[in-house]
């Protein structure tokens, strides 16, 4: 099972291909993990994107490839490896948030 | 000789060299009242594929015999059934020659009075259709899992649930699972309903192949040490053909099989009874599934009516509409036979717009809904959106249709 | 039906149907010395209540005689279920006081596979014999796949082919078991292929007990049926192929039906048994035991 901390939404993958999407959020950043059908069950994996939320709604976000966590779409073949990544990312998002707060804010 | 009179039930497992002190998994389980299993037992959340959900369902279903022929995307589930057989949760199991053979054999097994399970997908279902359409008249409780797949040419293995339309008028009980969770719950409920004396009918639980069978989803399962009560072959509208009690005369009297007024009368009253039994099953499904339908946002002006995977897409569309401050209703049809006519009418009687998204070309659900709502509601029923041949139905598609619909019908 | 499950109170005996009383007291139901040997004798036919008596078959039909003899040969009719399919035979079979499953055309051996396994699960301590009785078309044409695969899987039931070499019930079309060159409906220029070698197929498939016969020797029919069912109960698949002429479609005058059976038997349908070593060992054991019991008395 995947970590349920900071899990804000579990939904059917909105692409309509079947599968499930989980959305995690920490402050203004987060990640989505999508699990889509594979012809070979052994090929089932998690596709993970780091995302940046636009506002307070859950599903309004854009994919973010500019963090140190991920420059592109990540793939995880086991829940264990994904969980480890999620734990790491939570910590990173917290730090990112405090760093961003130190930047000069637009007037 | 392994199978002498009086040998143990799980002889085949013994044949395969299980240790002397081996206890079949099924014998370690405790029997529990179905209502307790469905509504009271604690549940553990697992993240599993639809095929694995089917396996966990079978593990708790006290299946006596499972027979199937492999076909994509059903094969994942039926090889899981093989593992359950090896572990001793299913007592008899074999890979049949093809689907006519499979569905004939499973009807023989059901006639023996044991709980019988099979599974298939689109083309396999069509191949065995003659046998399937003879199950209800023979009053054989059978549980069939159907992982929907394209049946038309050109050949494809993708999800498309048009094959369900071919079963609508056979007298078989039909459930349509939305997701992995339903594919765990529905077979258990279908088994219990189909074996009731005033039902005694086969049941099919369909699910949209791949989308559900080959992807993981959250499933809450009951503890595996509990299983359903076994089938009682004598507690049945038509008793088992076991030569322990007088057989039903459906296959005995020559007049029933020949062309004369007695045979016409027999056949018509028999069919009436089969379809009446389908309706009688509704009360059990209401109990076991907590209703034939699930309704989101009752009283809305816009309503989506859906079954199977289309419900999941519609659910997300409803959520996104909600984020925009618009209330859209959703009615999920869990059973297709019995068709939840009154529940549907009650839910949508005040609706202005009714949208029916489907994963097939024929729009069979649209026709079903129209036929029961005709003349009863003022709402406009929209024929679509529909995707087929394995196409996907993104949430945006439903949202666009809703937007158009609102412009068309003020 | 099982005499254990339904045992009428002796007080009600006089109101029971006479057919039931006759079957239990004088017929093949429950009348056995040992476990599986009928006391009713074929030579006494007409003196005891039979499992099948009334039927709507054509006058002089050899198939009817064979079916009657089959029911007399059954070692345990009260625990037997017969599976059949469309064809002439089921008109008689459906009238027997043994449950009969009449399924879709050609589904017999698949239905019997599921039925037999289901009965084994449900009655681990009571042997239930399953017997498929179907025509040549039902088994070798439309039911071919089910037939062969039930043999490949070594399903433990008996298959009896009522071989009248024609589709009698649908009005006389040629079947896979029709002889080469025979002019019948749907074979206006004579049948193209040869008669299917079903015995050979059974042998290749590993059937444990195979027999071919014509109903010329009633006692032999009953004995062959008994052997086939006993082998199916304990060893593996068994198959009987019986010549049961269609006097209508083959224009055999009613008084000459048995003459025809003797002639065909002599010409190409002689009695033949093919028994696997395992089945032979088992049959020897059973039959020796039965003989010993007889001499003991």
C-alpha cells in the first residue's frame, strides 16, 4: 500500500484509460502517481510527476520539471520504491516552500 | 487408483504430491453469514488489479468447481483461480477445450449441485452463447465473470462492452462492475442471489477489461479466514440432477420437446417464470449491495446515467463540475438485470437533462433507459457520449457534452 | 433415485405407485447380490419391471432394443445420470426412470465432464455413474471436439454412441458415421468421405475400455455396458459404439431389422473390445470377486 499522508485525492485516471490516480500535496507542491492498465500485469508501474498547484483546488495544477526531484516523468515498479520517493519528496517540498518564502515577493 | 469411492474430496491435490498433513485452504476458513460478510466484517485496504480482486473474491466464495478457457483479458483471473485450486480454496478446476465446452461443462457442474464458476471475454462469450442462453431455462446457478472485450472485426483485445447487449434477453442476472472494488464485491453478492430458491438463475458480473482487470485500484477486502456458506444443491427451484431426488421434468417429457400445443404452453410459461425470477432477485441485490443503484447529488437538474467504467469517468466529471460550482447528478446502475427501473425513475424524474456515456457502439444502455423512462419523464435523454473499440473516454469528453447539452436544452 | 434419501414408510406401501414398487422389488433398482452385479437377467426380460418401458420410437427400431438393454446392464441405476442430446435416442431415453439431461446439440461430453466432477465433489462417498448416450451425429460431428477432449482428459464417464449411420431425427441426412458412397439426404451423389474410425480415435486418445457391438446378443450388450460403466467409475474413460440401424431411412422392413443387425455384424460390425492394461486388471479383479461370491453360495 502507498503512504496515505498528504494524500488529497484518489480518483479514476481522468485520461479515461482506466487505472487510478493519487494526488499528494504539501503546501504548493505535490506529486501525482498514476497507475494505468498494462497488457502484461508484471509491467504495471507507477508514473509519477512532480506538480505545482495553481490555487487551493485539488485538481488545478501543472507538471513541474524544474525541481531537483525530477527533470522528467518518473517510473516506479514497486510500491516500496515509490513510498521511499514520496517520503523524500515531502521533506523536499517543505524545504522548497520555506526557501520560496525567503525569495523577494512581488509587490 | 486415486479416485476410489470414499477418497477425500481434494483428491487431485493429493495426486499432485501435497504432503500428508496438507490441509486445503478452504477447510481452514470459517463460514459466515453473507450479510455479515458484506456489511459487518472489518476490511483491509489493498491496492490490487481487477484480476487480483477477482481472485480474492473467489477465495472467499466457497467455489466448488471452476472451468474456463483462456482468453485475453480474462486469462489473468482464471490462472489466479488455478492458484486458488492449488491452495485448496477451489475443489475442482480444469482448462476446458474452448467456450462451448467450457459453458456446457459448467452447466453440467451446476446441475450436479455444486457452486460453479467460469469466466470469459467478448469473443469467447459469443462462441459459447448457445450454452449461456440455455443456462437460465435449465435453472442452473452459475457465476460467470466477463471481462469485456471487442467482438467485432477487425480483431482487438481492447475493452468495449457491446457483448453485454447480447445477454440482455437471455434471463441471466447481469451486474456491471465499475472498478476493482466492485469486481471483488459483486461476484459474492451475485452468487448468493443466484442460489436463492425463488431465483435459481445464473449470474454474470461484467467489468470493462484491461481498464479494470489489468490496472491496480484500491480494494477493501474482508479477512480471508471467512468464506460464504456452501451451495445447497437441494435448496433450489429445480433440484440438482444427482439422482437423490426426483429430477425436474424439463428434460424428461417428449411432449415438451415436440411441436404441439402442450410444448408451446410449457415453453411460454417456463420463460415467463425465468424472467419473473430475474425480477425477484432484485430484493436480494438490494440487501447485499445496499441497492441496485448508487446516486450522487440527488435532485440535480443534470443527470448522468452510467454503468461500468463509465461511472468512474462520470464521477470525476461530477467532481470537476462541483469545483466549478455546478451540481450534476450521477446514477450508477449496479445491476442491468434486474434493471433498476423504479430507482432510476425516482432519481431522474425531476431532471432536465440526462446524459448516458457508454463504452460501446450500440448504446444499449441508452436504449434500456429510454425504454423504461418513455412517457414517464420530461427530461431530455442524450444518446452519448460513446467510445468503442478500445477508445478512452477522458473526463473532458463528458464535460464538453454536458456543456453542449446545457446550451441545447435550456 | 437414491433409496437412502427417499425411503417410503412401510405403512404407505399400498398407496405407492405400482411402477415404483415393481422397480424396487422386481426391477434393476437395488437388486444386487454384490455391490455392482444385477440380479435381474437379460434372459428374464419381460418378467421384471424395466427402467424404461414406454417410448415413442418407430416400430422395429433396433436402437430402442439397445437402449432397453443398456438400462438393464447399468450396475447401479439408482445412482446413474444419463446425458443425451438431440436425436432419436433421447425420445426413449427421456422416458426412463433415471434422470436424463437433455442439453444443447453436441454438448454431451462437456456437460458430462462438469457433471461427473461436480458429483465427485459433492458425493465423495457415493459413486455416481454418468453415462452419455447420444447419436453418431451428436458425437462424431457436432460433438466431436467435446468427445475427443473428454477422452484426452480421461474423464471418468461412459460414452455410448447409438450409431444408426444417419441423422434419423432430422429426416435422414448423412453423418460422419455413414459409409462411403451411401446416397442419403445432403449426399445426393453419395457420401464423399469414409465412415469415421471412432474406435481408432478412442484408442489413440487413450480410452481405457472400448467396445463395438451390434444388439444381436442381449446378454453381451448388458455385460458390455456394465464393464464400461465400472471402468469409468474407477479407471478412466470408456466408449461403446453400437450399431443401431435406422429401419426408416435405410428402408429395412420391420421384420428384418434383426436380420440386418446380424448381417452387418458379420460383415463389418463384429464384437470387439479394446481394454487398457489398467482396466483389464480392474475388471479381472471385479469379475473374479463376483464369481467367487457365486460359488460361495
